[in-house]
C-alpha cells in the first residue's frame, strides 16, 4: 500500500492564483481531512470528510474548498490564494470506529505552499 | 472548546537518558483517543503511541510509554534510553468525534 499520498510536494503561487492540492489514500478509509501547519503552531483542521459526498468545515476553513467524489480522493482547492495561506498542508485519513470515533490518523508527507 | 496544552516548548536530553514530555487537555467527552506524534526534520507526521481513554492501562511501545491520568486530563510521554534519532518535534493530540486537536508541540533535542 502507498498509504496517503500528496501532490505537489512544493508549490509557489502568486496572490490571486488558484490551485488544487491533491490527496489520495489506498487504505479504504472513510475519514479524510486537511490540516495546515504554521510556525509555532500545531496542526489546525481545515476541512474533513466522513465519506464520499460528505464534507464539513474544521477550525480554519476560510479560503478553502473541498469535495469528496470517491473514497480514495480528497482534493483541497484554493480559489484565490493569499499570502496568509503560506503554510505546510497535510492530508490525513483514518478508519471510523463504532460510534463514529476516529481511530489512528495516517498522514501524507505534506505540501509546502508559498504565496507571494 | 477542546484544547491541548504542551507547556514545554523545548527540551533537551543526553543520549541514553530518560525524558518526559508533558501534555494536558480539556474535554467534556468520556470516550476518546489520545496520541503522541513525532515530526522529524523531514516533516513527516509519525505516530509514536496511542491511548484509548476507556483503558486504564498505560500504553507502551518499546522505549515509549505514557502516563495517562484521566481525572487530571494529563497525558505525558516518557522516552527511555533516548537516541539521537529521537530528535524531533513531538505533538500531543486528542480527539473525540471528527476533529483531531493538536498541542503546539515540544521540540526535543537529543545530544551525544
């Protein structure tokens, strides 16, 4: 299994440009999520999904869109990039145990995004 | 709000010694999981250890063990026989439901 994969590894954008960060997992996990990591901060949840067709907002959703058309893929879209979105982005996935509680989250290698 | 606090931004330990990283959390839930993740310079998030809140026995994984005090909402990580490869950021995380809440991390340096 490849686990959780993310592309690209590094991207430079100009303010106002749009782009999609790709995330895929081959573990048949129901739950997928996107986090951002800024210096001096832990990871903060942007959006998450508990299955195909179901998404919801996390702690810092503004400026980002997501969709989940398949179990495997969970892309993150920046519609109009801003310098405040310069960060490292992590995708993660996990099994949903009984009661809807997540089990261990497995993380992708991260995408480093620089917005000029 | 559910929060996770790591009160030690930086720590250092000599090789082969033991070090304990602190973590406290706040929640009104009764059933949840707690985690310690390691982030080396490669930035990959690596699971170190996991604790289920309904289990009273503290989790252990080789040189890593936790001291879980549910009533005190405390979840510390003990690293025994520290190795140079343990140098990394360590994040405490907790969730119940759909959000994984992270602390701000402890930077651990293992010195020869």
